[in-house]
């Protein structure tokens, strides 16, 4: 039976011949999720091995939803994606990276696919051929951790092997991400740090401008009205054909505020910069700001704080202008730090006024509104000329590093401007 392969992406580029030492590079802390930051993450490894990626573990769609329902655990898909983006493919065999990015087929008999998964737990499976045993043995061990706990009715369609391996390690270590993430960061020679923002299994929810609510990150793709506020809840999302929806409508989902993961708090306190980067505005960026302690920890960090808004269309925004996005970001941070000044939460909004396309534009009203909030608009070339939806990774990396104390040190040894 075939298992579909998926290339994990381009190799991490070698350090530039500019005198920079990536191992001593700045600690850039990103509130992130999804895949929008993948290419920039890879590019940043040319300049620093110390980027920190605080990931939203609230995904409720696709194969992540299957794992979450089976084990009542946080989502691991975005964590796996970022680990692979930061892996050093000059040191890690391509067969290892491809294995972690593989998925089972979307079609086929479920019993046959579960049998195929069990067969993967044995060393003689063809997929292990040619993979150095130091890597293959570690992957099989963690896969067996999962197989020992796999429910008999587990839905294997489109299951990510990397997700199953991470889930196995998480469950083996008594629902603790720390050991399995530390182990795989070493195994894959990850040039950065990847952590979930919280350790609890929660779901993202929104209250819309008409007072209605929806639960589940996957449902943000179908937003029909602007979002008033976000919150987290322990309540499961409604699924097609699921019973009890009328009862949930009468008893709306209860918001909760889990604590920021201690390791994430430590990295924020020592950050060289905090970045709210491009990505789905609500599900990838603002969702990270909801845990208790995020706003206060950001406010206390003595470093630049930078927002890189999406260029092009973000279906989640529903016409929310750039000034509106900044106001929403500050409001969610101040839910935890009500006394914080704007300058403690956000300094710069980094945009490309030549090639970028921003919701509501960058006209005088937006610029005035940003200035009134105490935020500085910084303009750099970052967006691809042929595709306003995409940031060019090298230009974006340099623009971001340029805002750090001392700026970006180019080949001549002087900050680039």
C-alpha cells in the first residue's frame, strides 16, 4: 500500500558570508501558527539559531481534529510544520524529513490503513530502508508509543506520520510536550525553539458582532460577520450531524484563561524582539495572546515589539483596516495587562507600501489613526512584486532584523538601511 510523500521544503540556507554567527544571533520571539511564517523561519536560520516560535495548539480541523478527539490533546500539526521548517537539512537525511512530512492516503479501507500503520512499527518496513538507524530507531520508538495507545476505531485517513510520532511522545511522557520537543529538536538539528503557547487541550472561539458565537478554529474559514472578541474554551466544536447543538445554543460556551506555558514566558522575558507576524490574523496571531500572562509578560519585556500585517487577502478580517487590526491586537493584550502603555506592547507596524496590499489601504486616515495610538509605521520592501499575497523571505528577514538594536549587519559590517 502506498503512502503519499510530501516534500518538507527547501533546505535551510547556509549562513551568509557576512561575519554573522547564527549561533549567537538575536532571540526573536514570534506569536505564530499555520504555514505563513514557514519560509521566513527558514530564511532567518541564516542569521540566527535563536528564534523562538510560540505556536497555537488549537487547530480543530483535518487530521489534527482526529487526534484531538481520540486523545483530548492539543493540536500538534503546526508544531510539526515549524520543526521541519527549522530543521537543518545539511545534517539531517532527507529521508527523515520526508518521513515526518508524509501522510497516509485520503482514500482506502480504514482497517487496511491501520494495519499499514502497525507495520510501520517494524524495522523491516520498506520506508525505513536507506534511513540511518539512529534516526529510524528514534522515529519507530515514538511511533510505537502512539500505536500502543491507538484506539481500535482511529480514523487513519490523511494522518500525518510526524503528527503521530509527536503525539506518541507527548502521551508517553504523561501529556508533557517538553521531553518530546526537546528530543526531536536535537534529532532534527532544529535551528530555533518551537513551543506551544499553552499545554492544555482547548478550542478557539469567537463572539461575532451580532452576539453569536462559534467554536473551533476550522470554523473561522466560514466567518460571515466581523469578530468582536476571541476566547478559549474547553467545549468541543460542533460537527456536522452532532447531537446537542440546541442545548449548546442555550448554554453558550464558557470562556477560560489558561496560564501561559512557563517555558514560553521565560523566552518572552529574555526576547531580543517580540513579533506579531503575518499569518491568519485571529487563528495564528491573536489566538496566542489569549492565555493568562501573555499581555503582562510582553509589557515587561524590554525589547522592540513589531507587527507585520498580512498583505493581500485574509478571509478572517472581514474589512478590518490596519488601524483596526492594531486596535484589536492591543485590546487583547490589555485584557491581561489593562494598565500597559502602547509603547510597552507595540512599537512598529512593518509594511511594504510599494508592493503590499493591506485591508483598507495605507491612506492618511489609517496613518493618522496609527499615530494617535502611539504606533510608528515603518515602510520597507518586503512583498513580492508578482504576488501581493506573499512576503519575500530574505527582504522580510532583513527588514525585521533592521529594527533590532544595532540593525542588520550586512557584508560590510555596518547596519543596512
